[in-house]
């Protein structure tokens, strides 16, 4: 029970209530784009999933050269994810029908399964926090993770991220059980399986391997049993490989599973992806990152948007509190001395706490200094931020309870804190409570723009209007403006000629105008074009602005999130601007 509040409701019931609440947050408005497939990565995964076919025999299943579960063999030559989430969704979509059209059904089932996996992550947050700290911290941690906005948003997308984070979090839980020397054989098996399945979602989980290495090192020093350690490590390696090989055979080549050989096509895809990851490539999705500050930019997005205020501040304080606890603890000097004698002084739970802080620092620092600093790359630390944030909050209220003599004042402050924490997630899910902004904009176009008009469309973004009921965009002429291309005389000769025939400029998100003007040194003419457009200096005037900002319920106060990372807004709640020629 939560003894500090003297609740008589069993902890299990409270936790089940949190799970139900988190489920609602993750499935509310699951068809948020009204079957328009407006998330490009999700759209791609849906196409691949639909195209996958079951191999005729087990030999073809394991041979990436012939397997029809290998995206490279069914028309998708560039694929850098694991296939396990796609195959799982394809299987379940064959059993469950949310929409009668197969293409729509795959997306909707994929989103639902994505949310279910994130609820699984919440379960392991609860179990991990309870194992390291106590049941009160476990309940608070599960509540914090349940209301964290980035996990809520990613649960609404059919992508691999929630699958990946589920297996990372479960691997961590089985690692701490392994370190307690409780049935280490079983737990080394479970760590191996969950790591292999994580790899079958996305290869970037290799960044979690230092956590595994540190844990095995600590096990050796703590229990001084090299023979057992070698056995458990071999079990971990074997099970990781086998589960990876079975769940994602496209990453490997050849039928013989005893000879692990990576698929050259997959390696080439990864190299191609890496070649985009630099400011000189001018890869359109990467333009937004060119002038962003390492560490500062991702930290701002975590605190302001991924968690939101005040939860972001609480987790920051929780991180500082955990770090100071570890540094001031008796075990920290032992860690620095790296000796058998001193390692023995570290309590196992201290080491668990250390692992959490180490993982947060390691992944945030690594991803925070990369060129691409997208929020979802740092998503794997969110479960652990919830745990240390919960520990800090629990310690804070325990201290406050001792100092406040008035019990009612304490209960009021306690309740008020959790109510305040709900403002941002409740505001955010409002975007799923009404039609997508691009759908609304499409309806505006059909109702206000004459048939036969010429509309612009920015390349690398979705064109409007969308097909809605019996209305389709073919009744308009569409001119695609290639504004991401490097500024050259030829580029602008072509665009200026197009602008002469365009009646309406349509910008279906801030993807281009939100990124290009931030790098005027790369796009001097295009930056000036957008500046002149928005200041009314061109021959176009704004006639419509359709937004879908997160909105505080009841008060109906919108929270503009334009300053967030591009991917946080352009998929499920982009701003749409429509400009008409002044004549």
C-alpha cells in the first residue's frame, strides 16, 4: 500500500488503474489521420508489411537471398529496420480486422500493437522500480511513464520504436535479477532472448551492450565465480544470436544458422543511411539539424515536449539527485578504484541505481552529439527517467511529510502535484480528438478554391488536398516546388516560372519553411523567399491557417509547439498555410 497516504486500496489495484489510464492515453484517437497515412515512416512500413509473403519452406525463411520476408526481395531495396515488428503485425492483422481494407487495417493494427508494447514497457518500469527502490516508487514511476507524452505519441505510430524500447527495458529488468544471483541461468537466458528480439527490431540496440558488459563484470567481481560467468555469458551470446537470427533472418545471409554471416545488402543500406547523416549532404530530412546545438537541443526537447513541464524538471532533479546519491555513496570510490576488494563493498541495489544513471548519461550523450538529434533516438532512456524521477518525487514528499505538521496540507500538495503533471498529456491528446489538420485543410480547399486552379506542393512533404469521400485532388493542377534543392540560378528560374502559373501556395507542414530559413548560409535565396512570403512582400497573401496545437482542456488554451523538433509536429498535428495570389 501507499503507506504515506494510508490508502486502503491494494497496490495491485492502483497499478491496474494506472495501466488502464495509460492504455486510454495510447489508444485514444488511434485513427488520428482518418486513414490518410500521413506519417511517412509508418506509410513505408505499412507498404512493406503488406508486401511481405510467407516463404514456401523453412530453408527460404532463413535464406535472405530467396526469402519473401526480406524487403529487398519484394521491391524495397532500402530497409534499415528489423523485420520482427512487421511480421508480428502482419500475423495479428490477419486475425484482427479494424478496417475492411487490408492497407488501412495493417496501419491501425500496427498502431494498436505499438501501444500494447509500450504498456509492456510500463509493466517493466513498475517491476524495475519496485526491485531497486520500493512499491511506492514503482507506482509513481509507472504513473510518470504512463503520462509521458513522447511514449504516448510514439504509441500512436506503427513504427519499431515502442517494440525496441520494450525489449531494452525488459532486458534491463532481467539483468538486475541476474546480478542478484537469483536463478542466474534462467535470467541469462531471458537477457539473451530479449536482447536478440531487440536487435530484430533495430540494430541500434547494440548501444545497450555496454550495460550488459558492465553487469557481467560486476557479477564476476561480486561473486568470484569465473566458471559460472563464462557459462552464463555463452548462454547470453547464444540466445541473443539465435533469437535475432530466427526473428529477423533478413539481416543474415545463407541458410546455415551455425555460421552467422551478415547480409551485405543490409550492411550497404546502413552505410547509405550513415552517408546522409552530415550537414554537407543536404539530405532534406537532415536540414533541420544543421545548426542545432549538441546536447542542448535534445535536452530542450525532452524537458519541454517529450516530458513537458513540470515533469521534465522533476526528472532533471531526479537525475541530479540520483547522481549525487551515487557519488556520495560508499560504493562510488570502489567503482573508481576498480578492484576486487572495493567492489565487494557495493550493495547490489546501489549498482542497479548506478546502471540506470550510466545508461541515461551514455545514450543521451552519444545521441545528443550526433548530427541527427531526433527525439525518438533518445526515447530508450524515458523509462529510466521515469524511475529516477519517481524516486526523487517520493523522497521529496517523504521529507515534506516529516516537516509539515498539517496532514491536510500535505495531502493537498501531494494531490495538486499529480494533477499539475496531467496538464501536458491531457493537452497533447487533444490533437487526436478532432480531424487531422491536413484533412481540415483539404476540406477548406474543396470548399473555397475553384476547380481547375493550380496549387503548389513542396517536395518532400505531403501534397494537398487529400482524397476525401468522393472528392479527389485530380480536379486541380499541382505544381511541385523543389525548394530543398541547392540554391542555383537554374533552380530559381524553374520555380519562378512555376510561381507564375500557381494560383495558391499550399504548405502542408512546417517541414520546409521551419528548417530552410534556419540555415541561410546554405539557402540564401530560399530563406529570403520564405521571409518575403510570410511578411507579405510577394504576390501571395495568406488566406488560411489551420493548426492543431495541444490545447489545455476546459480552458481551451492552445500550447504552440513550433519550437519543438520537426518530427514532433509534422506527422500528427502539422500547421497548414494557404496563400492565394493577390489578384
